[in-house]
C-alpha cells in the first residue's frame, strides 16, 4: 500500500523528515517497506497488518504520527458540520418549495418511506420537482448502517490537478471528478463509498436485500455476474445496482451525462463481503477494507467529504440533510485498564500521564476509575475493532511509547530449566539418525481421508471442521504419508540420494477418546540406501558380481533390492540399539503398504516397536514415486517406556577369539531368525556372536532351497579355549541347526 507523506502532513504538523518518519512508524508497528520520490512527491510503500484497516489510509497514518510525536491532529468532522448546516438550509428551502407546490394542482406528490429524505432534482425542461428517495434495509444484521447524500445539477468533468496528482502517486487512475472523489476519500480516511447516477435508479428507492438465485448484475468491470441468495446487493425498485461492499453496478455508473448523484456509504458485515468477494473472484480496495472491518461511525462523514469534493469541482446543489438509516449501534464494551498490570508487563517506567496521553492521541476515551487501585475505563474508538482486551491496550501503549525505550531486563524466575520427560531417549534417537546421514524434516499434521485410510492402524480419525482442502481434511494417523510426500518432492527435483526422518505426534480416536501417541518415521530412497552399502559387503552372492553401488547398471533385480533392505534394516537396528531390552527379534507381519518380501517388524521382548521395509509397488505407482523408497515407522511411546539401556564398561578380553563356520542348506521357509533362536537356546556362555556371512541360491542347490554360511565367535573371559571345548560346542550348534531342518554341507 502506498502513502503520500505530503498528504499525511496536511493533518499533522511534522518537524521530522520523511526518512525519520518512516523509521518511527516502523518501530511503532506501522511498517514502511520502502521510500520513493522526494519532497511533495515522496511516497511510502507500506505493509499494514490485516487487523489494522484503520491505518490503511492517510488520516490513520497521521493519527499514528500524532501519537508518536505528541502533536495535534486536524479534525475531519468540521467538514461534516459545515455540510450539515448547508443541508439544513436546503431542507428548509425544500419544505417551503414543497408547500408552494402542494397548493398547485399540477404538482406531483412525492412518495414517502421510512428512512427517506426529500430531494430536489433539476428536470430537463428547467422545472422543479420533488424527488423522494426512500432507503429500505431488509437485512439489518448484514447492513446495520446505510448513509446517503444527494447532489443535483452537478457537472461531470476531469478532477482538479491536486486530486488527480495525488491519486496518480498512489497508482490510482483518475476517471472523473465524481468517481475520483470517492477514491480520494477512500485513501484519505479509509472509508469506501459509491456514487450512483440518480436518474438511472428505477423505482424511486434503494433496497438493501439478498439477491435472488439466478439474478444478474453487470458490475463496473463490465462482467455480467450470476447472483445467489448468499449475495447481499444494493438494489433499486427493479434490479440490483451494486454488489454490497465489493463493486458497484455498470448500469448506474457515473458518465459524462450524469447531473444528479446519490452518494452512499455503509457498514457491511465483513464475513458476507469476504464470501461474496471470493465467490465472484473480485478483490477491490473496498472489499479489502470491509472484509477487515470498517469504521461504523464514519458513514455520514465519508458521504460529506465526497459531496464536498464534488461540489467544489463540479458545482451543483446539496439537497437536504444526510439520509442515515441505522438499525443498531456497534458500540464496543469499555475495557478496564489497571495501572498495576501495565507496570507488571512493561516495567515501572511508564507514568500515568504518559499512558493517558498515548491512549487519548490514538482516539481512545480514558476515564479514571478509583484512586486506590489506579484503574481506567477505556472507551474503544469505532475504527479500532482489533482492540478487545486489556493486553491489547497495553500493546498500544508499548508500541507508541517505543520498545527501544524500555530497559533490558530478564524476567524473574526462581526455578531451574527442566527437561521434558522423554528428552534423553528422543535426543539419543535423533543423534543416531543424524549420524546415519538422515536429515530431520517436518511435515503437515493434516492429511487426506484416503491417506488416513491407507496408512491407518485401524483407529478412528479426527476430522477437521474447517479444512483448507480435501487433501488436508483430517489429522494425520501416521507419519508415513507426509514422509512419502517429502521423498516424492525431492525426487521430482532430481534429488535422488535422500534420507529423512521425522519425530512427532499422530492423532487417533480410541474408545471415543482422542489420543496423541508419539511416533517417528524414517525414509530413504533406493539410491541412498544402495549407495551406502559397502562394496564387498554383499550377503547374497547369487546374483551378478557387479558392485551394488551401481544400481543403474542393471542391478535393479531382486538380489540388489534384498541387499538394500538388509542395509536399511541395519539402520533400524542402529536406531533401536540405545534402548533397554533383553531380546530384539523380527517377523514379517507388516502393514499392506510394505513390500511383502522386503519388510519386517521389530519386537523388543515380544512388544512391537517398529515396522520397516520397501514400499509396495502399488503405493509407489499410486504416489508416482520415481524410484523405490524404504520406510520405517517407530513407536516412540514403546521406546520411551523402555528407556535407554545402561552403558557399562568392561576391560578388553585377554584371551583370543575363535571363529567357526558352518555351511548348511535350508528350505526357503526357514529364516535366519529361527537359526539364531535355536543356537541361542543352547545357552553357550562363551558364544559372543552368531551371524550369516553368505547366502547362495542356484547351481547345485535345489530350487526352493538356499545355502547359507554361518559364523560363530567364541571367547572366554577366564582362559584360552581348548580344542575339545570348541569341538563340543560346534557339535551342539550343528545338532541345533539340523533340528530345524538344516542339512550340513561337506
């Protein structure tokens, strides 16, 4: 928004230069983003908050400057008083004319209605007739106040140079003296108004009503719009002539032929204006202000200011007093301001006099209430709809006084900084994820219904009452949809090596109660997982001997994907390692959105703590992922309940480790987990490690079976192991493996 500094200076006598004014306004919360021009043509480019429509005009900025520098602000109401006096004389003259005309049989009788005022118009043959213009408000809740003025016998022409130049500085195109008068007043005091060619209004009245479904209105931009009953319109006796608070009608606009003008200014319901504006795709300077709440008390004043400019440039006669139809008042309840509360929040440097001065300069009414407790009863001005509470008043005092004038003090606090209950396990999880090369990310807590159904654990979903879109209509039941979206976003921008993790809450309904369990999710692209595998670290040697570090060279078959799964499983095990458990085991009972052969669940002492693996092909296709991705979901509530394992230190073993390899053939149904359990059940205290070293399928191995090389590490803390002891344990291991269907190879 642009503001002319010369225009502002008409209302307040400023001694500071424009640059200092910009700095002080910005410090007070009225941000000046840039300055262009100089002298009388200096213009501020401003960023005004949506809650401050009162500052979206020159008079509002002048009011702020007057409060900052403690200067007198020129009143605008004097213009209204002068026109009211002029209108009263015209009304008296009108009554005399009416009495004389009534005595003549040829005189037409004017119509009467509630809210109507007599107006005298100039007929085409030079005779005088009485024109009555009733105003009926059928929707008082949506238009509690509607004011109007009538000017007859004016001349439409170009605006005076001063007005045209000022509008040009604000990037506003000059149209004619009557139309420019409304734009000038809008930018001067912030109140939108509209002018009708009164001779084009049919039926002799204005009606503020809801539109009829299917009714047509051609707006000033030349577009014919189809209205609905949700739209509020200004209508004459036969048709709509304006879209309330948004844009006037084309058929009653001011032209070079216009002689008689009806000026209107109203207060429109902000919600109605906002919905109408969005429904029809129109955003105007008027709707921008009405949507945010205009000044209820400025309707008559704005009409008078427009009338004054039209009369000065085009002449004519102001007919009668202002029409002011008001169905209800919009007074805001006064707010009690306690001096003790001001000093508690801002410090003891603010005096009562300074508080009183700032509030008065900003237009607030301040009445002392009681001496013992030092309270004020503050009346809120009609243009400050954003001030609702005591803290709002304190903010006004602080910003005008100057935040830089308060002493830098720390708040008093007698306690100590307390960690959250699960700070330590969360920190351990986060540190390990970062060390593994995963970057922490944050996704939206809103997901679509479809995502909630596809990735839900079966619990009920939490619907959002006012969703932004169908894609964000429920609270997330899983972190997986957000993780897949983030991976897809990166892949679509040619970032192929992606590792991400997120920690947060999900939202579910269980037994009619809302629950917010804590979860973590880890995601990685196929390229990222394969790229981190060691060149000589393949477990399954059945496939090509080419290094899996180069998946683009034809290694997109099952062996490489299985190796990638094992590498990703290693990351999961590393993240689970800091937590306390006796046994970590795995099974294949994962959700449907995981690949059935490359996914697993992790269980600590029988309790599920994670599920992970490659995303199913159907999910990949549905989400248009450009390569396979791996996903892991962790139940942080379960991990928090276990806590971190206690770290213990022990001296290095003095005695050597002995390794023994066992080569067996198993059917595909037998997994390594079964082998590990069988061997661990032997209770060999000296067994330090038991793991697979190599897997092979094909060749001389029958279909449906595989060869596996297993390695056991044995070590004693008390003595060097003897050959007979090692042989005995090896025999037991062979027996255990044969017991689950294994056949030892020679």
